[in-house]
């Protein structure tokens, strides 16, 4: 019994139950879709970071890689949120402007509406002239007019974002395939572990049985069994050596696979954050410009430029529109409106309450999307900072590495605030 107990102890690992779960993991497949909104993506499992197990005795290089990758994720989401918060403040400013316009004194509001109505009438007259060539909606036209100064830059940015999205999806498929391969190898290692365990028990039973059998023969026949005993001992020694080498090599292989799997999971976590943020930015840009792709934006922008070129032929009306727009901006400025340029392309909203409600709704939707993404990035920062805080608490010997990493990446203030 003692021999069997020792053999069982030699082959036992705390992860034996893990083998049964590997098949379920291997059956999952990540299929990112660029057309999904960020809300849909955040509800999916692919938005969740996967845990990394460093084991009981990780080497310092492995721990440093884990800390560096976690810090890099924190840097990524902090940088994303700086730009997102600026945009959030800008959209909030638009909503405050709407409140100021709707709260204007009735007499001043009538004068403002009168200027807006004349602008709308002149623009309608121009559109009739250019109706044959106009291939885009009024909403598209107004949007292009509103963002005319930055549209070339935004179009290039959207194309880069879409290309980056395809690259990210390719990276995610590659990493998912690599992870599946490592999980399969891990399963094979555990199967080999079970094989050695079964064989060792069988051999032990067989050797003990042979010893008992030879002892019985020696007792009853009084024959000299020295040579058979020596042979059995020699064969047993060779088998034990073979089993020992096999077990040791397999344990080393399992440890190597676990390190590779941790590295793949760390990379996947970092890529997932990039995927979520890029999906959110594309979703926001599509909503902002009223399109579904960079190709559609390019089409709308090209037609807008042609329409604008034809409109410039109607100089008299254009000059009058410019005068009225200038007057409109001055009146708005006197009311404390922080961005008067926006309303030159949204004059109908000043006249029609329904249009103003729609403008407010769109701004609120944009602000809501920004709030969701900022909250996601804050949560990712907190999760990553929490992992490092737990590491510092559980393994004080690695506190120096954590502090060096957060200070090197200039996220120490936010990290220490979280820890406090």
C-alpha cells in the first residue's frame, strides 16, 4: 500500500480536474464584427479580460512581463480617455448652448429666428439651382458643411481606423488560434500524465505480484531464486528510471505550455482593449458623420465639394448668406453661446422646435456613447491596477518592479490614487 500511495502522490497535480474543461474552451471561436456598435461588443464575452495564473514559483522574467503588459494596458486606456473626455466636454458644451438658445428673451429670439429664416430661404433657393447635381441628403450636406474644415483629415483617420480594425481582428484570430493550440497541447500533456500514472500503477502491481509469486515458489520448492530476484530488481529499476524521466520531461513540458499560454492571454487582453476602443471610435465617427463606412463618407464628401463649387457661382446669394451667418454668430455670441460656428449649419433647429429636439437627442446619444467608453476604460484601468495591487500585497518582493513600471509609464499618480 505504501508503494501505491507514493506513486499516486508522485503523479498527482492540483490541475487534474482541469482536463475535463479544456474541450469546452477549444470549442469557442471569436468572430469579431466591425459593424457592431460598442454597446453590443461590451455585452459580449470578448470584452472581458482573461485571468493569468503565474503559478506558485514564477521566475522574475515572467513576472516582469506580466507587470509590463498590465502597465501598458493602463497606459492605453488612460491615453484614450484624455481625448474622450475632451470630446465629452465639447458635446456637453453644445447641450448647454441649446439650453441658452431655448431660454432666450422672446424679442431677441424673434430677431434671431428672423435672421435664421432668411438664411434658410436663400439656401433653399441655391439648392433648387443645384438640385440636378445633388446626390446627397440635406442631413449629409449639413454635416459636411459643419465639419468642412476637418473633413479631409477625418476621412483619412476613418480609413486608418478601418484598416486598423481589420488588422486587430486578424491579430485576435491569430492569438485565438495560438491559444487553442496551446490548450490542446496542455490537454495532451495531461493525458500523457494520466497515461504514466496508469502504467506506473499497473507495473507496480505486476512487480509486487512477481515478487510474491517468486517468494511462494522459493518457500515451497526450496529452489535458489536469487537470479530471478536479481532480474526482476534490474528490470524494475530500468522501468522506474524510464517512468521517472518520462514524468519529469512531461512536467517540464506542462510548465512551458503554461508560460506560453499566459503570454498569449496577456497579448489577447491587450489586443481586446485596442479592439473595444477602436470599435467605439469607429461607431462614434459613423454616428457623428451619418455614414456606415469610410467609403460612404468619401462618396458624400466628394458630392458635397461638387455642390459647393456650383453654389459658389451664385455669389450674390452667397455673400448675403455670409452676412447673415456673421450676424447670426454675433447674436449667438452675445447670448453666451460657446461655439457659434456650429449653428450656421443648424439654422433650421433655431426655427423649428422639432429639429432642435432632434439635435439635442443626437448630442445626448453621442455623449452617452462617450460616457460608456470612458467608463469601460476606467474599469479596465481599475481592473489592471487591482491586479498589480494584489500582486504587491501577495508578493511583497515584486513591489519594486510594480513601482518602477508605473513610474516609467507615467501612470503612478492614478495608480497610487487607486491603491489608496
